[in-house]
C-alpha cells in the first residue's frame, strides 16, 4: 500500500486516486467505518421502467399481436441528467445532516438503488438513520470468492447447441456481466478474431473499457465488451495495495478469468498445462459477450459497498445476465438476510430484467450453511461431473496405492528404485538446520549422485496447504537432481485434506491418504539394508512404477453433490430461523473444472504461469448456469428472469448416470464413503439439464405485484417452482400459476407427499393452450408433530413429453396450532 503524507484538504482526491493519505486515517479516527445508506426516493431505473410499462401498454392497444416486453436498451445514455441529480441530492443530504463535520462519500448509487456509501463515524451514521428521507443505514461488510469437459457432460454439442445453429451461434447477442476479480484480456478464450464469423456488436450495451497501464487500450473487443474496477471502500480502509491488487480490471488472482471462460469462453481453445494436452475448452455460451466489473481482490477479498457499485453500473450498462461467484464472509447484519445492500441491489436488477446467478458458498456440508439467501437470486450449488483424473503407484511387493497428480507415468511401467529425501542429504546437511528439508524445496540440500535415476520420496505437509511449500518447487528440485520422478506422501498431521489434481512436468504422484502413505513408508523402510558397523544405508531395495494421471476416467455415479457445497434450509435472519424459500435453486458442475487462467494469477501457485487451471467450488458452478441462461435468453428474448429460473429448475434431473438417485456427500473426511440421497436442501430442484431447459413447456413467472397481497405474504406465497414451508401449523393452502410457452398440451398431475404430511393438488389434470395460464392449488395437512424436515414432489406430466418437477419441503409440522 502506497501511503503519502498530504494536507487534509487533499484526502478525497488522493484516496480515490488509489493512494491513501496517512493524515486521512488519522483525521477520521479509528471509530470510522464505511456505511451504505439507502434513501426512500426511488432510483432512476424505477422511473425508466414506469415509462416503459406505459409505452408497452400503449403499444399493446395499438397492435393486434401478443404482448412482448423487451428489456430496454441504451439506458445509460438516457439517464445522465438523473444520475447527476441524485448525486447532488446525496451531497445535499450529507451537508445538511453533518454540518461542518468530516466525512468521505465513496459512491452515489442511482440506477438500482437510490443511496450512497460514506465513510463516517458511528455517531454520524446514527444521525443519518434518523432522517425521514433515509430508508436504512447498514455498515459495509466483507465478501469473498466462493472457489473443459462439462459442455459434453451437459449434452450441449449434440443437443442444446444444435437447436440454434451449433456453438458458432450459442448465446449470440447476450451480454453476461461478471462481478469478480477481473479478467486477463490477452487470453484466447476472450479473443474476437479466432473465426471468420465476426462477433456482432451488442447495440443495447453501453459499457466502457477502462484504460490503465496494465489494461491498455485495445484490451476490449467485440467479445469482451466492457471492463471496470471498483475499490473505493477498500482504499478508504487503507488495505488496497495497488502494486499487488492492480487498480484496473486486470485479473491477478485468476478466479475472474476462470469463471468468465466457464460461462462464455470461446469454443475449441486447447488446454495445455505443464506441457500436457487435456483437450479443448469451451464456455457454455461461446458466442455471448462478456462485461467485467472487478470488485474482488487477491489480498483482501472485497466489500459490499464496492460490489453494490459494480452491480449498479452493470445494470446501467445493459447486461442481460449477472454472475456473482462471491458470497458474504458472514451472514449480513439486520433483521432479515434478504435486506442486505447487495441483495436489495440485485432485487432491483431482477426487476430491471436481468437474470442474476450467485454461488451458494463453499461452507457445506452442514445444514443452514447457505451464503446466498434471497428468492430473486438464482443460487447454484456444486456437483461433480463424470470426468476424473486418477494416478497410482505400484510397489515392488505388487501393492498398488492410489493418488493424484496430472503427470506422466514412468516409462513403459518400468520400476525404479525409491529413495527418501531424508536419506539423500548431502554431507553436512542437518535436519536441525532445516526441519522441512523432506519437502524437497531446495536442491542444494541433496546428494545428486545418490538420487539420479531414482524416484524421490518427499513429504507433503501442512505447509503445502498454506502455500509455504509447493509441488512446483519440489518438481524443480527433482529436475535439478536428475531424479526419475517424485512421490509425495501425506504427512500424518494433514488430516482429511482434499487435493485437487496437481500438474507436474515429470513422472509423479501425490498419495493423498495418510493411511496409504504409511503403507508406502512401511514397504520402503522394510526394503532398506543397513551396514551393521557404520549404521549407514548400504542398499535401497524398494522399487515402484507410477501409472500416470493424464488420462481422464469417466464415472457412472456422477453427478454427486460435493461435500463443500453450501446447504439449506435458507436462513431467514441472523438468528438462523428458517425461511419459506428453497435454497439452493439448482446444482451444476463445480468440481475439477478446467477453465482459463490469468497469465500472472497467484490464486493457485501450482498453476502459476499456465493458461488454464483446474479449480473446484460453487464459484465454478454458478457461471455454468449463467452461460446456460444466456442460451435460454437467446431463444426466448422476452422471458422474465423468474421465467428463466423456472425453465432451469422445473427441467432439472433427479438421477445420476446409472438411473439411481443423485447422492449427496455428507462429510469432509472420506466423502465418497459418507453419502445419502440428496434432498432439496442439498440440490434444490436437481442437477441442471441444459437441453430440457430450452424447452420447459410450462413456466412459473414470479413478476407479481406485492400490493395485491395483504401483510401476511411470505415466501411460500411467491409463484416459485418449489414450495418450502418452514412451519406448518395444522394446514395450509398454497397456490401456483403456470404459463404455457409451448404448444397446446394435456397434463396429468402426480405427487409424493412429504413424510408427516397429507397432500392434495387440484386440478389433477388439465389442458392448456399456448400462452395461457393454469392455477394449481396445493393443500398441506400435518399428520404428525415433528421438527425434522421432510420432502416430496409434484410432477406435471405433459402429453407432448414435457415434465415439470416441483420440489416440496416442510420443516416444522404441528397437528395443533402453535405460535412457536
């Protein structure tokens, strides 16, 4: 962090200019913080959409065709004056309330919410909260990132892409916005000149590309159409390091580049890592455009004030879809999780016609670990897909030990002698001087003549987990010593640590189990011959061959819900009461995902300098859905965000490749052995079915007017493609309305009631014409008292082959009325 000393008068200019005055911090004092203030007056988008609805009504009266509401275009060009007006209102309010006092306004939000972020004391924040113009005041909070073959696994080339002309047109004209760690614009996944078919210019998008020394002019193109960065809250706190975090849209972390390419990376980009070719990569919607709004940074993550500014700008620019692979570090403060500033900005984005996707979080498998809360956000959990990479070593006693490692095997299955790093030290090298010498980080510690041509055994300790030691550095040691390859055994203190496959440029393997590591070491030690007089090792008798881990294997048990994927039920407030909302909405591939990587990315040191990386997390799952939503938006341009969400949800799969139920991993340790059938609180509606989502038949549209309801409305009354009841007092009636976006069809209704519930649905059959609606009434009756969640489903089975899946969840059940 560059700190300069300057006069207090310069604080505002210098802070926003990517420096921080030491006197600014001193002058404001330690009791200051960033607060997000929301005003009651509506934002500019509200006025715009009121005018849009009026124009649409006039248009409908003037034509005989059906109603078709398109998302408005070129919004930002129309609202410069209103933006300036709102900023002046914010400045005026601050001057009136904080007369003569010191404060620093960071942002004026005007498009999605009418508010501002300001650096003030707690006392000043209280003053602002008491003004009649103010809706609420919330302290800023931190956020973090939630961190190939999947197009084939999802059936895109053969089915979904083929419906609209193949990959060369998949997602064309749709702009996906990413609030993340930025992007590497030099990556071929984001080039616009790889084919003879030029990208169209999205006329409705009005964003810009920032130009900085590390994001020079020409970084954007017809594919990457916009790029900005937001860091005012971080700068004000004094934690922004311009040399490490880059005050530009450029991605020095890798996460943002990875997520953008999953959703919309170019088709057919060769994946070459550590000199090995792993096939070709493609995004879900390779012809969609990308707009980047960098609000997260390698060294500290990010802050809500900056994220809200990024979301506000993305909406004003005209993005069609917004992907956030980020979650709060903790549940937001306040009486309801839904009312935090990020979620409220995203609510306005959805009302503006933008489909919003967010990662569920990587805090599973515990119940109520969800980090994406609101019903208007499409929350995505992580599942495995069918491709895996396995490695193994076969010892001289014919015992084969499994492991991981994206590496070649030993030549033709040849067995080489094994030598432990601790037994290959140079004379004069002592463990007391370097207690971590067995991690093979420094080749100068070892006897090259002793190691040459052997497989070197190194330890994998907690230091690798912390990034203090690396496989890459150990591999360099092995190369310097002319060893035949490397074997890592897991230190017994590294318990239940899950390893991603790691690239190596030589024969190598990481034995990821401490128990299997003991098998290796027992065999190795039993094969040593020791001179009885000198007590020195006279012969290394252990041998082994490494099979290699470059070849992909395909599992029939996919998908499975990954152990790290956050689970429901959805918390309603900070006291973790359950809400009447099902979360996650859906699961998608989020484990071992190959995607683009920034050329200078440091998020994973093992992929430093590579163009691609294999990562796992709900961060990887969310952009899969953003890309697939782009395909739906392309086919049905007038669908609302809730209708797109419905198409993805009601068509989701409940079964793995064997035809059995999707299983959920229930433990961090040995997750493959700790599984049980997934529930809606694990997988939402199920695993995304890309092809079926493009032809859903019926959709649930939630664009309801809250004014039509009385004060008792809650989540279960929203027209969602699921029903969750946190507390069922005796009985309850819930209604849903479906709209037919296919041809005329006859439907039968079937259901499976949750345990402890008597269920009835009316009608049990119906015919519905194209464009028409049908109301469903669902009757719930508790038949037992229980606090254990139970689950069921309603299925609508159409004569033309459409199947609509509606998951049901009931938590507390009472056969008598209670106020509990």
